[in-house]
C-alpha cells in the first residue's frame, strides 16, 4: 500500500515534457514589464470589531481553561 503513494512519482519521471524554447514571440520579449500598483489600505478596526475580537479571545481562553482541567487519566 505504501508503494502506491510513490508510484506516481516514478511514472512522472518517465514523462516527456513539451519544448518551451521558442514559445515566446519577439513582441512579447520586447514588451515592457507591467506596472505594479500598491494594495489599498485596510480599513481601520471599529470599536465593534475590537469588542467582538475580545469576546472571541475570552471565549477561547475559557475553553482552554476547561480543557486543561480535564483529568486525562480518568478518560482511559
């Protein structure tokens, strides 16, 4: 079963790949690079977003505290 995962790797080593030389036209080679534009700034977090984020943090910390209190030995 473990050899089935390696089989595609060996099969791909025997594949022939198309030639890439000469596939770009001279016009494309002489074209200028595209202009890079910066991303727009992120919107500022509002008070509601901060409160929701803090509520989520508190809920996750409470859940972590409950998980820490579980006696793993009693579960086995």
